[in-house]
């Protein structure tokens, strides 16, 4: 259905949306659980904004379900970072958004908060150094994909994903604790 939709059959979207909505909701809820209490962006609003970004993507040739959800996670990341930048700019006197780390944590052995804007900036720096490692972090952390799903989405081996994941975690730890 994803291929039909991106191939120019908009009527497929009516059947596709109910199938992907539950997973999009799970992703959005996961993202927002990592945010500070009282975050003003709600799960449904995040899904709707991501959906609007995805529906306009005619340039994507959807390879698989995993590919679709990886792109959805990237869209949600951008929305949350943009929201944080808008709402909490230093000139407005706001606090930085805190994002707790999951999956035995991204940068340390125990869970701790990380500034979402700082994490985004660090990921952008990592992408300049090693784009594949940055994509691995994005898919694992922001999308919640397993090592196998990440390997499938990036068309690389599971072992490569595991190595890139470990290297990226170490690099991000150093970058975020400077």
C-alpha cells in the first residue's frame, strides 16, 4: 500500500492510515514520554504534524514498513526540536527541554536527562563526521527500531549497526558532557 500511495494512488491512503496510525501513536507517545512533564505538544498533535509532513512526501519510494516508520520518526524528531527551539529560546527566558534516555541509555549506564536541542546539535555534528552513525542513532533512539530493523532500513548488516550504535553512543557521550 505504501508503494501504491507513493506511486500516485491517493485513494490507497484511506486504507493505509488505519494500519499505520497505531504505530505512529506509539512512536509519538514514546517521544513525548521522554519530554518534561507539562509539555505543551500532545500525542495527537505530534501525529497530525508528522502526518502532514509525510503526506506531502511524494519524493520517497517507500521500501518497506520499517522505512516508512523511520521517516516518520525523523519527522517527529524535527517537529519536537523545532517546537523546543520556538518555545524555549534563551531570549525568551525559557528552560531547555529535557529528554530522558532509553534503551539502557544513549550516553550513560543510568537514565538521565539530556537537553533535546543539545542532542539534536550533537547529532548534526555526528552526521558531518559519520552520517551512517547519526542515522543509526536516529532510528534506534528516536524511532525505537531494533538492531535488526535498523539494519533493514539502512541496508547494512546487524553487526555494522551494533558497532555504529556503540561508537555513536560513545561519541555523543563525549560531545554532550564537554
